[in-house]
C-alpha cells in the first residue's frame, strides 16, 4: 500500500541510490511539488540528486530541473549526466510494453550565486 498525502495522491517517492545519492521520482503531482523536493535535497548537501521519470512524466522531469536551474538556484547548479532508456514492462493485460525513461543528475555547485558584474562608471 502506497502512503497517501492529504490530497489522496501517493506521497512523493524518495529513495537513495546504492551510493547514497537521493532520487526524486517524478509522477502526477504538480510540477512545483517536485521542484521544492529537488531544492530541499540539493540544500541538504547530499551530493548529486538524481531525478527520474518514465513515460508521460519525462517532460515534467525536464521542467522541474529547468525551473530549479534557471529560476530558483540560478548559477548554483549544474546538470550532470543525462541518460535515456527504454524499459520493458508488463501492463495490466499481461502484454509487454516499452516505456521510455530518463535519469538526470543535478549537482549544487555553489552555496551562493555568483556576484553580478558591476557596470563601469
């Protein structure tokens, strides 16, 4: 049984890789929910955070990483390796289905944004 949040949907899936890096699994919740989860994991200083998604959630995973990179932690994160794959799953009808997946590594590189250049006088 999956734990449910206050809105009745499953809570955000969060695990760690065998190397101890946190993973944020992207699903059906609103984009900003995953954005805040990613920012929290990056602030914890646990090293690279892995963002994973499958199928229709791939676009949302890219959006989450881009919002963090371009708006919230501007100049403080870098995108590490990105891998794409196809997983073979068995659907409810018992048939095999190919499902695309993406894994994005996000690393916080600085605790503060770089100072903006002061225009010459």
